[in-house]
C-alpha cells in the first residue's frame, strides 16, 4: 500500500508526565500540523475528581469520552493533518479500567462506560499513526514535578505505576494501525534537538516511507 502524502490524524499517547503535550507541540511546529490538546483548564470535573475519585470517576470519564469523540469527528471532517494529544483509546483501555481496578469506579458504571466506548469506537477511524511515549515511573515523576500543576500534586506513585502497566498491556495488543514507540527515558526530545531529530526521522519513515 502506498503511503499517502498527507495523513489525516497523528496521535500521541503516554502516561501522565510522559511528554505528550511537548511532543505534540514540537511535531505540529515541524510538520505544520494542527495540534489538538486536552483542555485541562476548562474540565469541570478534574478538581473534584482529584478530591474525591470514587464520586467523580464516572462523570470525568464520560466527559473525556465525549470531548475526545468530538475531536475525532472534527479531524475526520477537516482537510488538514491534526496531531492529537492523547487518544480515545487511553480513556477506555487505561484510565477507566484502572479506576475500576482500584475500586474508584464501581462495576456497573465501568461496564456501562465500556459498552458506550465500544459503540462509539465503531463510528471513528483509528489514527494514521499512533506515537507512544514509553516512560518509567521515575521519569514521569520528575516531569510532573517540573511542570508543577496544582491538581497533579496528589498523584500517588502506585497510581502512575498501575497506569504504566495498563499502557504497556494496551500497546502490546494495539492492532488498530501503524505504531511508533519512543523510549522517553532515553530520548529527551524536549531538551535535545538531536533526539527530536531521531523522532522526526522515525515519523517520516512511518508516514511517508522516508528513511
């Protein structure tokens, strides 16, 4: 199959603090793609969720699912290439099951949520390329502390560790489309131009068949 000269949708996935937003910004600038970010500042549930996770987990996940679906519909009806910071899959395969696993979302809510996701999934196309930023917990913690977001101060190590386990499990079984894994422990694209160049070369090879 010839690779199209213009992908529609590139997505960046990774745990909290892996560097998704930074990489999205850098790649959108390099390729002149339109960046789409998670709107954490206007999320009406986030602060409440971090205060009382069992009470607000289902509401938060439904909010994410809806906003992500709206993003995907916008991408598919547009004509420009969009690079998306976080995917609809992460909500369903990582965050929701983790909340359920930790006893922070009850079985009924989780099953209802997941069935809803499966219905929506049939209505959207997977990304032309998924970039996964794999990072160890120490790397995540260092980057979370560096950016100092108030609502992230209470994130526990075991929470990040469990998310990482879900991420790795999801990526191992990801079959939706082309996948590029970047080791964020070794590749410091945020501070090192040479490292960013390595990421760009890999993206070129995946999307445009350039080596």
